C-alpha cells in the first residue's frame, strides 16, 4: 500500500490516506469499495502490487463506443477476489505438483542410493572374503614352498642313505669275484673248475684260500653244441661267485685274468659245452652293476677310451694322459656322460 500523504480517491473523490495505487494512471483507490479488490486480496499480491491496474485502466474499449461515455466497472470486488484466489490456487497447485514430482524423484534417488549402499556393502563383504581367501592361499603356498624344500632335503637324505647302504653292501662283497660264461652241468665240481681256472691264469690258489663257491641267479637251459650265436647269448650259463678269505688273493686272481693275452675258454677249463670266452670281474651290487653297464654304453657313445671298475668303484677316462673320473650315482653319470638319444630311422 501507499500512504505517504492524504490524497483524493479517483473513484469516489473522497480523501484517502491508504489504498491501492494503479501502475498505469498512478491514482489511488479505496480498498474493498472503489478498487474492486479487498484488503486481503491486496495483501496477497505481495510484490505484484507494483503491477496492479485499476478497473478503469483494465477496460478494453470497443471502437464503436464513444470515449466520452461513462463506463461501468467490469466486476464487483467479490468477483475480483475470487478471480485472484483462483489464480493463486492454480499457482499453488502447480507448485504442489512440482513439489510432489521432486519428492518422487528424491524418493527414487533415495531408493537407488539405498540399493547402491547395499551393493557396496555386499562388494565390501565379498572383498573381505576374497582377502581372507588370499591370505589363506598365501599361507598354504608358503607351507607348500616350505614342504617343497623339505621334500628336496628328504630326497637328498634318501639319496645319501642309498649311497651309504650301497657302499656298505659293496664292502660286504670286497672278497668276492665272478666267473661268467662257464657252461653249467649237473653234479659239477665248482672247486675243481675254479682251481683249474686259477692255474690256467697263473695264480697260485689252494682250497684254503676259498671261503665258498656258488652259482647265482635262476637256472637256464643249456645251449646245445650246434646252437647259433644268438641262441647261445640268450642261454648263457649262470655266473659262478667265488668268495676268497683274503681280498689280496681275490685281486691277484682278477688281475691275472685281465693281464692274460688270450682269453680262457671253457675248453681250457675242461668243461664241455659250446666254446665261450670266460670273464672274471669283481662282484658288484645290483645298483653298481646296472650303473657300470650303463657307464660302458655311454662311454662308447662319448668316445671315452676307458671304463673300468676297481674295488667296487666305477671310473672313466677319455684317453691316456687324461684324469680319471669316478661315477658313484646316476646323477654323476648324467652329468659326466649325458644320455644320447639315437635318431629314429
């Protein structure tokens, strides 16, 4: 409202100290009676009071009507109030709709945030679970690594124990020698055969030097005098094992056989059967015998000139003047003489 000083109401020409100011004609009008708007309606306008127009300025004049004729007010103050109330109600309804829409959006956003929070919580639980699994897996891996080290240590210990047992077993055979490829007969006298072999080799041997004599291994059928070489090789007689009372006598016996220029045969020993060359060697354990056999094969493949056994120990030498190398285990053999795979035809 505007009430700075007393002026005349444009409609009723009475004095007015406070009323509605028209934004078009700048005249004041009494509220409730002359301005067609109640005091309550005027107060509801708020900032829109600055754009309010009086009923006279709101009238749209028809071209056919004279401007000098007096005009009537378009509506009563009550109708103006109803119109303004309806306008305010529409604005309130629109604002309420926007508020409801905003509330729905906020509710939807809140629901999504709750779902995202639940999802993040589940992810966090899953990550914690995976973290626990990783810790457990890391612990198991460390245990496996520790066990792998233990396994390697145990394998090394087992290898060492096997080597020690094999060495001890070989020491038990230090007084024994083998005579191979001597035909076998029923009721044979092995003492006589061994004594004849010693005499032929140039060794002085008596019954008192011998502890015991026996053939070893499963019995094989004897080869006939007319048998082929392949048949004879597949039916070689069992080896004769001789145990001496003294190791020196055993070594003397073996040395005499190896230094003899011509090999003895069973015919030289007065033993019937297909003519076979007789060999005399140290008696070896099963492990050393297999290792010695493989070492001889590989030494030939690698061009080594010498492969021999002395006091149960296996040695190889590439050629004269080169140092000898001892082979105690399969690992030594693979390191010194790697296996050569022959190409397929």
